[in-house]
C-alpha cells in the first residue's frame, strides 16, 4: 500500500495537466504475470464479500480496485488489501473502466418518463476522479451516452451498453446491443468509437466499420458482452460475445497495409489457437490481460475462468463451486487474479503458485 500512496500524487499531478500517461510508468511498476517456473494459480483467503450481484472489476490506472456492485447500486473503490475506501451511488452499474487521466467510465442506468411511462435506460457515464479529490463518492459525473442535450429516443430505450475499453491516447470504444439490426448505417449491434477533440471533449465519431451486426463468425457484434484493451501503445482489443456465434472470444488488431487501414482478426480459427476453437465458450463475460500478454476469459455459463498464453494456447482452467459459481468480471495485477463471483456476491483472489 505504501507504493500506492507514494505513486498516486505523481499520477495526479501528471493527469492534472490534461496529458495522457506515459505507459512506461505502468510497465516499470507492474510485475510480470508469467515468469520462469510458473505453473498454476492457487486460491487466496479470505474472500472479500458483502456485495450484491457484482458484475465487473478493474485494477485502475491508479492501482486501486473498482467494483460494479450492481444490485447494491454503487461503485466500490477498494485498496489491494480489500479495504473499502469510498463508494458512489449509481443505478445498476454493470461495466467499469478507467482512462489514463483517471476518469472512470461506467455503464449503468437512469430512469426517465416518456408519455407518463417510466423507463429504465442504459447509459455510459464518466466520473472525474481528479476533480473529486480521488474520492469516488465526491467525483463529478457526466453522461456520455445517450448523448446529453438531445433527449431520449426510441433507440435509447431498446439498446444496452455491454462493454467499454480505453486506449493509450484516451480514445475509447463502447459495445452496444439491441434487437433492431436492419439498418446498414446504424444497427443496434455495434461498437461505437470515441475520440477527444482538441479541447478535450469526448466525441462520437461513429461505429467501427466492417463489423457484422448479426454475423455468426469472425468480426461480429452479435451479442457483445465485453471489450478489453491492452496496456500498450496500440488499439488492439479483445471482445466477447454471447450471441449466435461460433467464435465468442475474438482479438482484433489494427493493420496498416497498402490496401488501407482496418481491424483484422489477430488469431485465426485456422491457426490452431485454443482460444479460437469452434464453440469453445458458452457465455464469456469478461477478459483481462496480464503484463506478459496472458489472456484470462471468464465464462459465466461454464462457471470457469480460462488462462491462455499470448498465442491463444490454453494454460489453465479454474472452476468449481469451491472457487466461485458465476465468474462475471476479471482483473489482474502483480501476479494476482481477481474474480468477481456474481452468484455469491464476492471477490475471489488467486496467486501464482510459485509466489505463495
């Protein structure tokens, strides 16, 4: 914890200037997740409980833990000892991420009344941790989606936001799902792309092209359930899907060639990758990536967390009622894997066996 207290003022000072972080800061502090002699992860005790239907967890860029405690209608900020530092009331949070200026991006809900009918609407919020003195309870919050100032439309009522990921330049993606996918221009199943203007405002520039809203194969937005970016100077991301798709975990990489610039699949089904095995997952809910590039996938329907190497080769499966029942969210830091058990309302931790 001492390292966190010493590091945080420097991070806050850097972010206060409105600049993005130098990722080498994180690379120098974060320990490798896969060293020589590593075998498997083993469970740590005690488990951290007292939550109600939690669905997501992250290790922030500030090294604190943030939990979407969904049915308690709050965001919980914890230190690495499991102590709750502060909480923020927000309706039904389901996904959470933090950018390199320490703003939290949260998928949650709000209620609105249209024609005397009250409806619950999905939304994406940005919470300014710097302006709030790094106390999530006091931090100012602004809505990103539905876009402020234009009211709530029929499409806003029917869609859900199911994931968010942030890149090194503080641009970010938002996963969106919904039943209306006949439009060529703006189908409900989409990945929305945001960039910052010169004034620092978040601007929706459209949806990612070449992503099939109802596809059952690669490059699909059919039933998106999460997005995860890499802590690197690239715009690669891994998406998970729960729709009718044979490949429910896909790694997309940005490729520049003589034909142009576009996203392509990083690991192909023909390459023999375990991660891309046909029908290898049922309902993947979240992904996290350690510093060595190992990939962790939570499958909430299989009650299992899978660990893969950077080439998609399977390394370990963690499951069983003694560990967790419904793994909904994942985070990784300093050789520790954090798993959110949705059914039991707790955070379960695992550490590499050579470091116990």
